[in-house]
């Protein structure tokens, strides 16, 4: 998949971009969490089986990172991306489990030109991660800064 | 460092817990971002040097994950932690650069007992990551669910 957007002006307010799918193996989940979030329900299959989750679930930071990868691969234009100041309302409403294929969707909430820097602007977007039954497992709303199309 | 809290009741509203420090090497930053956030200013030293950042900076998800590791190692009580429903107001006000030592601090905003489940409750907290000059480089406010101390 190549990105459908190159510059700020190409983000279409109200449009939802389908960014493809990801799946995390139990080994990947345990490896990530051993490094960054070593809680028993992320790294210890026996403890996870006894927990409220009934088995290994991914660290929420792993899920966010996996969704980010699809945003970079399939949407964020590398030539014009200027980074992100932050995220609002990151939610993990349901666990992410091994070997399940999740869909990632990106919706443009608004596109705003910078008042102080005429060559750039901000995109406010919501990234949703959805399981095969259509249940939302992660959602976050954030801002990205992008250059405008060069003039002339 | 061992955790100063075991159960919900041990989180002290208004208290700031010092969770220690982390530092990310350029190799670690590039490795994480190659997997999850392969934008040029995270993975390509030459492109990063030409960017507004003047050099490689960490993916914001890497910074969040590094802070999470200190939260798990030095604060979150593994026996009583029940996971997190989400994060509000995640901010990356300044870049995180290789081989800089960052302090991580965790402040308890509120502790709320569950109305529906008498054995547990929620902690609302803010995690701040600060550079050696005292500048904030990341902050997020989130919720964690914890069991209450068993009765009897």
C-alpha cells in the first residue's frame, strides 16, 4: 500500500482511511512486555490464564505501537510529516489477544493551517483498532503536524 | 527499588513517586522505531540531522514504553494490578534524544473505589518524564485499576 496523502492538504476531513491489519503472536507479545510492561498478564502464560483475562494479552503500548506502524506504512507521508505533539483519549476497551487479526482505521477529524508557520498545519485524527467481530479494542485521537504542498 | 504500594489503598492522593531514570541509546531508538514507527527522524541518522530535530529522536511510543517499564518495576503492584482502561492527554512537548538520562515521576491525582465492584478501584495518575535540565519531555494522565487489600 502506498500513502494516499503527500501533504497537509491531502488529508480529507471526515474521511476514514483503511490502514490494513496486524496480528501479534504470543511470543511477540511476551517479548515486548518483558522489555516494557512486565505485568503477569502480559508475560506469564500460567498467571495470565488465572487472571481476569484468561490468557496472555498485549501491553496497550504494544497495541498502540503496532497501529502506529500501519499509520507510517500506509498513510503518514514521510516527506511532509513533522511529528506529533500528543494524543488525547487513548482507550483500550477490550484486550488484544495473540494471533487475532485486527483492522486499523484512521479518520480525519479536522485539518488546521498553522497561524504562525504558513508552510504547515495540523491534522486531528482518530485511529481505531477493531477485532474480527467489529469490536473496538483500541482508539486514540491525536494530532500530527504536516508540511503544506510547496508553492510553485 | 521495591514498590511502596501493594493495594489500592496504598496510593496516596497528591503524592509524587520518584520512579528512577532511563536512557535510550541511538541503536535502541532506531531498533524500536524500525519496528513500530519508521519515520526518518527516528531511524535514519542522516535524514534526522537534516530535519527540524537535528538528529535522531525517540518515537513517542518508545518513550511511553520506557516510562511504563519504570512504572511496573518501581510502583505498580503486580499482585493487585488489573490493567488500564486508557490514557488522557499524552503529550510530547520536547524530543527525547539518545544517551540522555531522563527522570520519571508519578503523581496520584485521585483514588476512587468502584461502586459496582467492592473489591477494587481506580487510580488516576500523571506520569512525567523530565530531562536533566528539568524540562518536561513527556507527560500522560491515565487510569489504572487495582484490587483493594483483602479483608480478614
